[in-house]
């Protein structure tokens, strides 16, 4: 159980606990708030050369800028009244005049009490949320732009909105976008809402070269160009007077490039005074350069699509064929089965034989073979057994190396000669995704089915569809693996060994596991031989649910050693949820308990915040559900949380579940519910193995549902030894 620090030794202990943690910690003593101890993060935060020599000095002397910002008065109030103070996202200026920097912190002031309960100091805990706060604002602005791009908003509107978003995020910045013209040698105006009209007109059509200001040089070098002082930089020799008239003193520009590395334009950020590139400005430049690239590529793609549509009106049958091909391949969600589907489609329209080869681990592997129905069955077997050479002697090898289609008027050798066909030529088409050629689609021409210009154009489109299909299914697999890995990061790699108890846990995500689930559990040590245990369920799924899960777990772990009761820990989690600035729903159901081994067994103190009730099975088989319900977290600032305390004797077990267990449905739509859970647990009477009890619960659920899971499921079982 956590208790307040009460001595210098306790201060040393706490400082040691937080020595290398990212959480900022300082222990202050006395009415003058002498800096008694602090961790490395504290000294890094106050910065400007201030180090451990500040120890023993009043905080007002050590960090004087805190005085006029009201923090010293808050410390006085906590010391005087003994009431903790918590703030979220508070802006703080750190550093002396001329070097001050504004940061944002989540922090709390906690009274430190001696053994008599008298306040003798204040403990300071804080987390620097400056970059996460900026990242959230940046992500929100980028999301708006991405939605515009997805809606095919005019390119000029997207680029103009992007520049205004940047200037809102960084008020001292002026931004512009220049686009590469049709000749590829000049930059033309794209957007610059805050630059003077005469300046925009002057640089519209400016050349690309090694000394053409920041933008022309960045386009020439294909890399970021930083000019901190236009007045003295030689790159601006021909543009210096123009910049002076426009009131511009610094500029850095980044080339906007497509996914294949093609130059699309430049993105520039200006300052009205000489200015060094900061980390925040670099983040803005990276994010919005990529956003501009997406917008320009989408615009170009849309233009190309329209031109293609207009030029291919007469080929409606071919377009229908490609549409049917794309649909057929997209319906097959697995690789390489979708490639086999593509090979069969190609044979039906373009020729008697189609093979698809891919490059994997430096070797060529044949993943699909399609042959016309009239060919012998062994034809497919012969072609499947062939492995093309990865060299210039092989048509496939050359296409993989060049990434370009190749047509040959000679017949392929090897098993192709045994197919009973009069082959007059062959053509090979690259499978390319994200600028990387990873495979090739090969067709043969015969006297009856020549590979004319129409067939070659269709085959190239078919190869693109095949590449997209392969890429999509690979991304599907990668997404599933990523979700699994992220979920694993939110759960314990292994349960700790709790003295006097056995622990076992179970987690299963819903569906195919493509999204991060909202169920979680955690077990961690606390001071005084106590252990914290938590199980819960956050609202929703995916990345937001993952951030909420991390917030709940990290908050509980951070505050539990410092707070006196489980209810206080749950209240701290509730405060953290309500203090989020992203305006999302952060509802959480949770059970938090603190455990300690005693002579009688395992002493348990527990609060339940809207979570399904735990099940206590006594050694004699009696099953009960302890703990009052309590209110869900993240809704009210003062949820009702009732403490329940009990003891697990030898052979007693405590099982905690999430609602995915209780709300699991059978084919008829019935819930598994609390009664069936109690029956499954009661059936384990006489069993003192936590894993066997866990298996009994999960087996009962699977038998009831037919192993169909439409919600995340988590179970935590504890048995007193």
C-alpha cells in the first residue's frame, strides 16, 4: 500500500525511483520549498545550465521564473493546507529572459507528511506534454487536409488551406508552395496566402538552379535547403532585394517529391527575422511536405485518370474486362491465391498461358500459373516447376531489374516447348507497387492469339491490378501483424510472481485482430509488499483505444505508489481521462485492487468502476461476487467508488473478466452472462491451479459460442496458495 514520504531518506528513495524515468520529479521541504531532491528529468526541464548544484536552495531561487507565474503560490497553498493540486496541460515559461521557452506540463503537487501526519514538504510530479500537444494539433490540421484530398477538392484550395494551417500552428511562419512546371525546369506559383502579391508574382516561373534562393536550390539539389539569414546567404544574391522589400529574413525550403522520388515542387517556410531552424519547424516541414505531395499526386492522378477515360471511351469492352478483373482479384483477400486468380483471368482474355513470378529473398519464385482448358493437365505442372533465371539471360530477370515491360518475338525455351502450342513470341510486364518492382506477369503469343497493341495495353493494366492486389493483401497481413504487436505492447509480456498467489491471464481480440482492442489488464508491485492489480475495458477500438489504454495503465502505475487507497488511484485515472484535450470519448470500466500476503491468506482492497463484477470462489465451492458496482470512469468528475475489502484463504480463487466474456453470444443470440460464468467457476471446486481455472472459463465460453468472437475477451485468475 502506498504511503506519503516522511523523511529525507524517503526523499532519496523517491528520487531514486524516478531517477531515470521520463516523469519529472522533485522533493521540496519546508515553507521555503528547499529543493531536497530531484531526478535527471527535472534538471533537463529547467535547463539553461542549471544542475544539481541547485539542491538545498529554495525553489524560488533555483527557478525564479516560476514565481511570477503563480506556481510558488500554489506550493505555499499545498504546504499550508495539505491538499494536493493537479493541473493538466499548464503552460510554463522556463529559462531566463531572452532565452525563455514555453512548455506545457501535466503536473501535481502532493503534500509530504512526517510520521505524525504533519506536512513538512511538497512532492512535485510532472510530465512534459509539449510535443504530444503539438502533435495532436498537427494531426488535427493534417486530418482536415487529408479529408479535402480524399474528396478531390481543388489542388489550389488544398495547398492554400495547408499554408494557412501551418501559419496557425506556428504564427511566426509564412509559407508557400511552388509547383514544377511542364518543362521540369521552372517553379510556378501554387499557394502563398500571406506573402505579398508582388513577391509571389516575381518568383512565379523562377528557374531551378544551384543559386536560385531557397526554393530553386532545394529543387535543384532534391534536398532541404536552410537559410537562416537571407541578408548574407549567397544563395539569395539575385533575390535579396526582393526579399528585403517583402520583409523576409529567413527561409528554408524542402523539395516535394512523389512516392517514386519524382520532383513535384517545393514547400517553403519564411520568417521575418533571421531564424534558426527549430525542431518544431522541422516537424511541420516534414508533415506538410508529405501532405502536399499527396495532394499533388492525387491531383495528377485524377488528371491522368480523366485523360485516360476520355481516350478510352471506344474501348468500353476492355474497360469492363479490367473492372471485372479488379473485382475478381479484390474479392480474394489472400496472397498468392489472388495472383492465381489473376493468371486465370489473363488466360481467358489474352492468351493460352499466363505465369506470375515474384522476387522473394533474392530468388525468383513462381506463384501462379494459368493455362487454357484445352491444354494438357501436365502443362500447368511443367510451368509450375520452372524457375526463371535471375539474370539478363532471362526475360523475367530483365523486367525485374528494369521495371519496364518487354516484348520478345522469340518463343521461350524449356517446358514451354512441350505445351503443344505454336508460340510466336512472349511479353513480360512488371508488377510494381510503391516504386518497387517485385514481380512479373508473362504471356505468350500464338498464331491464333497474337499479342497486338491492344492486348499489350490490357496486359499492362492487368499487371498493375495484380500488383495492387498483391500489395493490398500484403498490407492486410502487415496490418494484422502490426495490430497484434501493438496489442502485445499494451499487455504484460508475462505475469509477475505475487507472493502467496498464482496468477493466470487470457486475452483474445475480436474478429481477425486487425484493430487494437480495448481490453487490458496489469499487475505491478507497490511499496510495502503490496501489489496492484487492474483489469478494464476502454470505449472503442483502434489507435484511440490504444492511447486510452496506455493512459489508464500508465496513470495507475504512476500514482498507485503515491496514493493511499484504491479509490484514490481510480479517481486519479478518472481525472486523467477527463483532462484529455482530444475531445474523444474516453469511457473506461475498471477494477483496481491492491493485494498483500498475510497470515490469513491474500488481503484484497478493491474498487469497481462500472466493470463486470469479479467472481470469488471459496475453497468449499461457494461462489459470490464481491465489490459494489461503482460508476464508469471518464464521465463524471466525482464518480461513486466504493471500497470493498476481503481475504482470500488458501484454495480460494478470484476471477475477473471483461464484458466480452459475459456478452459472448451463442448462435441463438443468448448471452453467456454471469450465471454461466459462475457455473463454470464453481465446476473448478477443488482445483487450485490458476491456469486450469482459466481454461475452464474459456472452454465454457467457446463451447457456448462455437468459438466465434465478436468482442475482445480478457480473463484474469488469482488463486491463494
